[in-house]
C-alpha cells in the first residue's frame, strides 16, 4: 500500500486539541482537508505526522510550539494610542483586527487591553507557545 511522501496531495480528517483536550479545530462534519505535502501549507509538525501514513491510517501526534506556531514572542505585543485606530472603532478586549505591516503583509492582531488613551495589541498567533495534539486519519492519497 502506498505511503504518503513529500510532493503527494492528500486528504485527511483531523481534530486539533490542546493537551487538556479542548478542541481548537476539526474537520469533523466538513470535507477532509486537502493539501500537498512539502509545500508548507500547514504547520510543519502536522505535515511530518502525515508523511509515511497509508490510506486509512490513524495517528495521534503531539506537536511542540517550534513545529507549530512558534514560541510566544513578547516583542509582538505593542501598546498604541487609541487615536491610531479608526475613529468608528470601539475597541474591546479579545477583538481581532486586521492590519498591514510596513512591508505590505497583512496581519491579524488581538486586543489584550483597552484604556482611555491606549490599546494593547498582540500579533502572536493565538496558538503560539502552546503544545498541540492532533488526531489525524489519512483519507486518500490523490497523487503520488
């Protein structure tokens, strides 16, 4: 039976959890996730887990931050004046904002704190610094 390798396009079902079992993402009740191994479309730890699997195989893998969304970086937390935000925006803790970096790349930031003068923004991925657990089932190898 063929095993998935870099360059193969595959379909998988998965459940992404934190170590305490809290689910943060899943393909349940959706179409399987389709991607090409080695194209860096997904986090490295997820792709590494699929390499070597055969159709129908199931695996549970723990992925460290280094192979997921990286370590939490305090340098990506910034305090900005409320006057730098759009006037019609009423910032709230937990709210996500989309912006453009100086190099033109779009980024999403979350609001950590709001006061009368300032807003604290966090550009870290919400799962940065966290160990992740994935239950993965290889549904199909489309090309090999």
